[in-house]
C-alpha cells in the first residue's frame, strides 16, 4: 500500500524557520551586560558553520560579553580527550557541543556516565543533535535532569516522511548513512519503526570503513546505485556529517543520473543540491542555542531544568532545476506553501 499524506498536516511543518516568540520577546527587552566576559568552550565536529555564526552574533546583538574558545574535532574522535583535559584545566563557564557524537563524548549517556571522563560539573549546551532522547543524552527533553540542555535541528521524522510522500508517494525508501555517527543511527532506527507502522519498506547501505575504522568515500557512488537497483523511490539523506562531505560531489549527482530523487534532513544537505527537504536554518539554530546559553549564564538557570527544544517551524524547500531534470514537478497545491529554490546548489 502506498504511503500518502494530506496537505493540511504538512503545512504546519513546512513554514519558514523562526525562533520561538519567547526568544524574540526577551531579546527585545535587553540584557544587562557585565564587565567580565563569560567564558565558553566550544567543540565543533567539522569546522565552523552558520550555527556558530548565529551563536556568536546572538551575544553581540544582546550586548552580552563572551569569550568563545573554539576547538574542532575535524571528525577525529581521538582529539576529544585533549579537549576534555583542557576543559578541566581552564574551567569555562559553559561548554558548547556540536552534534551527537561530540555531546556524548563530553557528557556521556545519562545511564552510563564515567566519573573522571565525562563532564558533570560544568553546564553544557548542545546544538545540531537530531534525537537527544534516543541518543541517551537526556532522558526527558522537557526536563533534562542533568548538566546539559540544547537545541535539535532535524524535523520530526514522521513529518519528513509525510513531506516526501506528499511530493511523491512511495513504497520503498533508500537510506545511506555512516554507522559511526550516532546522529544518523538514531534517525535510521526511527525510520525503520515508522516503516513497520506505516507500511513502507526501507533499503539501507552504509559507507565503507578504512583500516582505522573511519568512513571512506570509496564505493560511495556504487552504494547509491545499489539502493536504486533495490527499488528505492526516494534517497533519504540523514543528518550525517560524513555524508555531507560527499553529498554535492558524489551522492546527489549520482542519484540525479539514476533518476532517484533526494530528500534532505538538514539545510547543509539541501544546499548541496537535494531535490527537496524539510529543514531548519542553521543560523537560527545557532541563535536559539545561544538563547539557551544565556538562560544559564545570565539567567542563572540550571540546564537540568531548561527544556531541549527545536525551532517552532521548518522550511519545506524544493529545488526547481532538479525537479525539471528529474521530470518530477511538485504537486500544484505544494507551490502555495513550499520555498522554491531556483539554483542548482549553494556554495558551502
């Protein structure tokens, strides 16, 4: 049975990105700044993004003095131990973590914290985490109950499935991901569950690993071909950092050659050339993350009591040049609420 969706259910999830009204109201009220800057230790996973830009510019706009020390993992998990040692030595006021893997490395799963390894005495604010509860970063997003809170960036998985089906109904969904990225793994687990419940089949391929157990681009194009041959009618692009490095140069061009439409879970993947996606703006995610940090640093709130949230609205985007090449125009009703992109891709 083909999986379909109604226009009304999708519209609620497909509006332009925006910060919650609470954030805007508080920003307008102004904040008293102190002479001594708050010290923030920020760990990124793959260099600087628009998330960090939005994060830093929020403090500037609010006239909140901060000193941000950036450290980049460069997708190498072995670097984290050095960063944790530096955190213990410098004792910053707050730690900013980018992505699921970095966050878990810093705070540990809520049910498996290792004393002396994970940070438990400094507040942590995460960003770009797809499923913090499934990843065991927090047990309850409404009340984290530990030294960590943050912002998620991926739309609800069921809303993404509905968005794909509203454009093109499907029976088989193809997924390509990296097994070493927890962000991706938890989303794929959710997709499998939805497939069982809603009657669509999922075919999966994972990136190959080299001798040091790091993902490699070798054979990536062939993996896309295998998904197409297995009957995939959509290629779902999960919130996967390694996939993001190959999306524009290999994954999406190969899918286009095969006539396989691609659906993006993040703004980065949409910018890489995907046909469509339900995404949140990275810059807005960064600003909302900074608001969480402000609640802790200025408002003196405990992260344990600050809810983990996402942006209230997402943007449903369609890349029209890709739609024309695939001979897959969007349904006419969709044109009244989707954001139409007229370029092939946006430079990263």
